[in-house]
C-alpha cells in the first residue's frame, strides 16, 4: 500500500505556495517530500519537522536561526535552502530537490569502493564542508545519509545548519536522540563533553572515508553506548587491515582525520581537503608519496615509540641520598668470598684511605645525561621548525620567511580570495604553525583575486540548456518568468539578467524569462458584415485578411458570406479567409421575340427564368411575343422574372 495515500500532508498547500507531493524520505527529526513551488513553477524538496518539535519555542527559534544561516551558504556541492516557514504549527524548510539517491544507498549496492572513487567522492564532500567552515558553519551530522548523489552526477551535502538546532532539541536525551541516529560518526569530544567544532566534522568525514574504503563502520557494537565507548577509548584501525594493498598515505588520511586527540586532526575541512587531493593525485599517477605518509602518520609513530610505562633516562640531582638495604638476619654479613684467615691481632689495624670512585661515576652519569638530552633535543626539537604564516605575503617576502623558518616555500597553484589581493599568498599546506622538519617543502597557494564568472548568453536557449550553461559557469538559476512572445518559440528564453559577460560571484543567481509562445487572440465573427468593415475589424485584432467573392442568391452584394476559421482562438498574424457576396449570378437572357407564347415560356424556364405574360394594347389573340424585358442578350439574375408581351 502506498503510505502517502494516508499521509495528511500530501496534497496540502503550505503558506499558499508549496503543494506537497509524494514522500521522499523520513528521518528521526523530519520527513522530506517532493513539492511544487506554485509561485516559481519549480520542483523543490520540503523538509517538514515532526509534530511536537515545532512546539518547543527554543527549538523553533534555533531552527529558524540556523535555517537562515544555511540559506546564506551557496556552493555547488551543498543542497541549497530556498525558504523557511511555518503553516498552522507546521515548521518546514524549502530546499533544492536533488533527484537521485544517497551515498548510503550506493554503499549498500556496491560495498567497498575503489580508493580512487572513494577519494573523488570525499573531495566533493569536503569542498562542501570547507565552504561551510569558511562561513563559520559546523555541520555536526556528517554521514552517508546526508550526502546526495544526483542523477546528473552531482554530489551534494544536505542538512547544513540543522544539526545545531537538532542538538538543542535532544541535548537532554542524547542516548535516545543524537547517539542513536549518528553514533557511528561521533567524535570523542562529542561523546564526552558534547562539544563540536570544525575538527568534529573532520572526524566524521574520516569515519565516512574508512567506511567507503572497507564497506564497514570502523567501530561497531551491540548497543550505541558500546560504539560511543569505542570512539573514546579505541583508535580507528587502518583500512588496509581489511583491504590489503591500500597505499600507506590512504591509511594515513583515515588515521589522521580520526585521531582521538582533537588537536592532531586537520584544523578544518579545507586542510583535510588538501590532504585528500594530494593523495588522490598520487593514487591516479600510481606513485608513492612518502612525504605525505610521514606527515599523516607522524603522530602515530611518536605514540608507538613511547609506549605506556616507558621510563626514560633521568638526571639525578647532585647530593641526593643513596638508598641502601638495611641489614637483616637473612643477609650475609660479608660479601661472598673466602673465609677470613687466622686472627693475628684482636685490634683492627688502621688502613690507608682509599681513593673514592664516586666523583668519576657522577661525571660519567652527567656526561651521559647531557648526551641523551642533546640527542633527545635534536631528534625531537632541533630537527623541526614551525611553518611561518604566509597569508597575504608577496613572492618577494617568501625569501625572508624561508630564512627565518628554514622551510622551502613552493608556490603550487592559485586560489580565489575575496579579501587577499591577487598575487599574494592565500594559504599553505601544512598550515601556518604546523610542526615540520627543517628543509621541508611547504606548498603555497597564491590569490588569483575574487572568484568571478561571466554570465553566458542564454538567449534562444531551452531551460535545460540554460541550466547546463549556468552550471558550467558556476552560476545558479534564479527567478524564472514566463510570458508570451510573437518572435520567440515556446520554451526558449526571451531575455535574461544580468546581461551576458557580467562578472558574478560563484553560484550567483541569473534570472530569465521563458517564452510561452504566441499569445492566443479571440477571433471575432464578421459574417454578414460589409466587407470593408469586416476587414477593418480583423486587422485591428492582428489578423491578416484574405478575401474572395462568390455569387449568392441570399446574401446582399458586398457582405460577408462566410469566414475561415469561423471563431475560437488564433494568433496574431494568422490569416482569416473571407467570402464576400457578389449578389445573385447573372445569366444571358435569350431572345424570345416572334416566338409563340408557350414556346417562349419554355425557353425562358429552361434558362432558369420565370415569365410574366402580358397582353399588348393591340392584342388580337394570336399569342405571339412582340416584346420582352429585359431584352434578349442582356444579363439578368438567374431565377429572375422576364416580362413578355403578346398580341
């Protein structure tokens, strides 16, 4: 049975604008429906909060605030939020409709994905998260169910900004709300402290990458609490343990992003994105990247080098008392050796003082301590430096930064920036402040100025073509108008705004007007009208007139006998055909003078005339025709009466 049949929301018109259609998905907090925006005539997705949640004033307030925040986030890999509203207690969001499936559904169908495919998907997910982190938005609920795969090949992350409102509504019932729904992707700090920041999203993204590579969640248990416990107390295992042959830097991506130590993870999604891009490049080229592997796994090696319980060499302060065992009956009074010889003198003879070995031993200990300290300093500190802050630095300033930090700053590409002038550094990888070996290469991206794209020419294009052109130009479809046009065919774009070539920010909206074709015009009926008046009426309405004439025994000469088409709707410029009366048809009157009366009548009747017989004043009864009117040879209407005079 179709569950939407009994759903009271199906068919409802929210705020007089959104006509709710079939149910698309149902979650713990809301249900998503396909809907029609009757105002803009487009399909949208409507997310309707479950009844009861909207009654909580604090939840409703946070929901509205976060929805507004999410609506300001515009990115090709983010599901756009169009509108937020409330209709008789029903709290809802109007969002971009993405026909397709979720990443979870893809994983169920295909299981573990090839590393290249997994990294390609993660790159698009991280682009969305990076845009959110740049805008100060934390997702808090990154999981495969919130990644939508469009039928057109697009990858979009949904539910930005909602997790913050949802956590407010469930903070008191974590085990029944938040943990059950997303426990597999919770960072340790969320479980222990309930806090979240950009690194929390990075952790969830790392868990998702592990699941894409292995086909299974890294932490599983019989209950949500057990899984949450593992997040806090157990490291995420390397994916290569389940999928042998994975490059070590792919393992490193998962291990670094899912580190239990909050500070070890990449600072935000943009830093993690750079790691993923570098790993994907190495994977596609089929080469190893030991430098990337070292950067990603250094923290793990440090932990392995110093296992719990390891006791390192310590310096003992000079003059510290030495601890010796007290004498007990079980302790021999003498050190092992031969028994003492015969007693020669009951009195102990004074022995010459022996040179003590304590200072020499102390000196050796001090030398070893200094050597170990110097070695530890070199291995743990001296070999390393910090990445200098390069943001807003010019190429000329790179040399000074390199000299001061002993790293090699290498420009590897450009990046758009709204605030940093063109030609100056935007960011580095590793990020500023990161601990690296001296002499390491630090990749630098230089600003190419604000990200702007020219508006393509949409005139004469279909809506499908327009959307493709705007997608290629990194722009979005704005308001769509429709109007009649006598010059542009139905379904083609008449005009658009801004004009072509205008430079716009990415995902800026471009509005356009689509032709509805020629406007229908009511065809007036002019049958029976004088031909001149009929033509004037039709031309005024925008039609062309084609007139012809016919004889008519019933319609007066000069009036319209018929028109084609007779009525209904037409379009300006259409031809209307009129038939105008020429009056009755004229026939040549036969000459019947000198004929007998009966013969004359028969001849006239044969030619279609009627006769009117009259007697001449000289009538003598011989019944011969002496006169006729009209005369023979003249034209007269068929069926008219011919007067004959007889004698």
